[in-house]
């Protein structure tokens, strides 16, 4: 059989990404091995997806068992795994109803359509404005990338969906200046992930909820990245003391198997009558069975407490590294979604730290050009962590040395 090489990507794959030069071929826990059997400590977690590490035995077992019984049925039937997962998710959250799809972008697409439809039916066609935040990220469909607050992702595709307004994150006065009776929804991440690992201020989040209530607008929380234990609670909203009307999640929901979900309240859900919205693959038995197992493992008090414990490991280790190399101005974020913000002399060089990490055998992420992001497995072992941070310290040393 012909040897697969990285060069194939440049020949046969649409170049929407510029992947690393190595090709991972197997993983276990928070370790990955490439084609040359070189080991990497994974502190990136598939961008906050592999919340239980690689090839978690319980997820593997569920996948095998479900794969031997039922993979897919068309959407004019339901199935047991989707019903069990929906029941568990609504029982654990503010929500009454769940909609399942295949990705975070699809979950957000459904959420934005639902908000527009609800406003249209309850208040009339004039109530159509969606307010979102600069540096937000909500997916790559045309609607979601337009709601996302990064023009570089949405420009160049022709006319954008209308009535979308962006304001600065954590800037209450800016939001007050644009919200009105025309606003149907305010969309926010409780902690901006791609936009720099920037948490919402508690008072800001509460004020957003109050403004939405005052103007009869829905509050949508995008928890695609912050959900499923990432911040130390099942969902980040639980630490804000603010409940949304609609919540989206994906990434870690399937522990690596593609699945997304939108959660909402009963009265809002009812405007999505049969035929108004749908998905062929969403809620399929294979994805929902794996997600149900992941949900049970993550929504465990000991597991969630362990996230906060591991946050402490990272903050302590990064402080030690920074005391030696002085390359970070702060470490921000929550739980196991952390961002090391680069000091002024290293601004724009986040990718250099990622590349140096690969050379040393540790995987980290960027969150923009000025933040090095960590989003590891929630069950990262102390041994894996210690080895990973040793390698990251060596990577920092290499960048600092130029």
C-alpha cells in the first residue's frame, strides 16, 4: 500500500487549513503518536473537543456496541440514544427541549433561525435585529460567520445576512446604545474562545440578561467551546448566575465524535414546528450514544472538581515559566480553557510558540495572534501534564532565544 504523506494534502485537499507537517496516527489519553512513532503531549484537545482524551475506553466500547446495532435512521423516526441524551441534557440544565445536529456551526445556525422565527411569530417581522460581539466566533456557515464578530472571516462572499449589529465585548454602554425593541436576540460566548480566551464580566453578563428582558429579546449563549465541563461546571452559564433562553454546544459533547446541540425553553421551541428546520444526520443513534456516555462521564462532581484542580496546575506552572522568561502579560480564562497573553515584545508571535511546541513534542493552540491557548482533556493526568509543561517550557526557551 502506498505510504500516505503530508504532501498529499497540498495535492488533493481544499486548502481551507494549513495543517502541521506531521500526521498523527494514534492516540491514548493525552498522548498522540505520529507516522514516525514520535510522541506528543496533547494540551490542545482537538480544540477543546477531546474532553476525555483520545480513545477513552468507555467511549470506544459505546461506539462498538452502538455500531453493531443501529447507525442511522431517517428523521421521520426517532431513536433511543437521542431520547436518552435529550432527557439527560434538559434534566441537567435550564432547558426543556433539545435539538441535535452535527457541529457547533449547525447548532448556532439553528439558534439564530429559532430566535428570528420566535420574534417574527410573537412580535412581527420588524423585530429582526441580532446583536453580537466583536471577536466572537460562532461557526463557518454564512449566517453564523456573519454573526461572528471577525470581518476577515465573513468578507468576500457577497451580501451578508442583514440586521446584524456588533459591539465591543464587556462594554455595557455600547450594548445599551444599540439594543432596542427591534432586537430579537443578543448572542454571546460566556468566555470568548477564538477571540482571545476572554471571560465575560459577571456584572456585564447580568446586565445583558436584564437588557434582553427589558426589550423582549432572547439571550443566546454560544457554549460550543465553554460547554461540557470545560470551565469547571457543566456549562459556563452556571458560574455566571445568568440563564440564557437558548444555548448551543458541540465540540466536547461527543468527546471527539461529531455532534452539536441546541437547548431552549418550551415556549420558544414550539415555533420550530415540523418542516421549519431540520437535519438529515442530526440526532443519529451513533453520535447520540457516544455523547450520552461522554455526558455521564463529564457531568460528575468529581470530574468537574478535577477541572478546577487542573486549572491550578496550569496557572502555577505558567507562573514559574513566566518568572524565568517574562513572555506573558497575564493568564486568563476559566477551568481548562486558558490563554497565556503574550507580553508586548512578543505580540503577534503566538504561532511561534505553537510551532516550537511541536518541535518539543507538545501541542498547544493560538487564540488570535497574541494568545497561546490551552484546552486539554478534562482528565489530563498529572504525569502527562508535568511532561507536557516541561516540553512547553523548552518551547518557550526556544522562542525567547530567537
